[in-house]
């Protein structure tokens, strides 16, 4: 195997190794769109790993800048040294993915090197638009869509909802890396102190902070559901599967309340898969149904 086929095979191997929750939904796509979406996933995974796995911030910055330079060369028509970049640029050309969305993703990852806290939700949302919203914009170009303005707005909302879910799920893990993504304004508004979080002193006020954070994510999920009306049939199926899995993860986070500040909350893979399949078949409205627990045991709308 040579050339682009080998590059895309490397992306597929990256997805298989990751055991990502996205792996199952991506399988619902036709082969060509699956290949393109897998390249996008591998590109994002590689960028995240550069920052998260580096020995120190200086080494991560050097590696990320080299990765970004390789992308710029490839987008300009030159040859890239990274197989993942060759595959994602091939995808961008095939599906008219806006090149800026790929640049935005790297700009978002770079923010993890430049700051460890966010003062306001507006600042956090700007970060989420880069690391997640831009992924949504790139993905819908591969999947196909109509009514561009409505779809782009919903894609940003979907990225925001998914990223806020990741943030709330991963609080202890991010804290170990020195990062707190929940806005400092929210801490102050709920009577909490980030130093208490760092020290593990989780008092009653943290339940209010959890409620404020999950309410914001809930609103983003509501706005994201518009995608079900504007995506192609292929895109609608993969979107529903991702939405079902993430909504189930978010429901577990919401039920945990203040416990999210001391432990990583995640439902089992079987439940995530059941939610994905049920949402593919019934659509997003299922996730608000009073009978949800009858279809997916343990779930509540």
C-alpha cells in the first residue's frame, strides 16, 4: 500500500487504537465519507497528543508549531511529512472543507499551552469554538448538508455541547495537568474558590457550580438538535449516533452533581452503544422522552 491509501490507513489505525466513542458512529458512514471523517479524527487526536503527551510545555510548543507548519505547507500545495496531515488535506480538498477550520483546531490546541484558566464563559466559548466547533464545521462538509447558515450555527452549538461535556467529565484529569476550564466568573458567582477545588475541599456551593455548568451545556444540546433537519441522510445517521452517546454521557455527569469535581464520570460502553443505536432509529426527540428509561435502562430525560 502506497501514497494516500497508506496515509488514510494510518488514520484508520489511529482511530482503532484510540477506543474512542466516535469509532462506532463513524462506521455508519459510506466508505469514502468514513475515510474522510477518520482522517479528521486522526488529525485532532494527533494535535491533542502533541500537547498532552509532551515531556514539558516547551517541547509541546516546538512539536505543535512543526505540525502546524506541515499543515500550512500541505494546504499551500506542498508536500507534508506527516501522513495524518496528508490524509486530512486530501479530505479537505475532496469535500471543500474550509482550510481555516483545520487551522482553528490547532489554534485551540495551542491555547492549552498558553493558559490554564478562563475568566469568563465568553473566553471558554472561544476556546470551544476552536477545539470542537471547528471540528463540527469540518465534519459537516464531509457528511453533506443544506441550509448553510442554520447548519453552521447548529454545528458550533454541537461542538460546544460535546466539549462542555468533556470538560465536566474530565475535571480531575484536567486538574492533574494544572488546568481548570470552568470559568472563574462561575466560581465566584456560585460562592466557590478554585483553590478549594485544587485542594479537594468540595463544599455545598460546588453543587450550584455543577448545576450552572450543566444547564449551559443543556442549552447547547438543545440548539444542536437542529442538525437533524439539515444534514444529509448519511450525516444525520452519524450525528444521531454521536448525539445519543454524548447525551448519555452528559446525563451521567448531570446526575453526579458535585461528584464531578472529585471523580471522572462515564457510563459503560454498552450503555453508550445502546443510546447511540436508539437515537439513530428514533431521532433526538427520544432523548427527551419520559419513556427513555424503558429503552435505555438507567437513563432519564
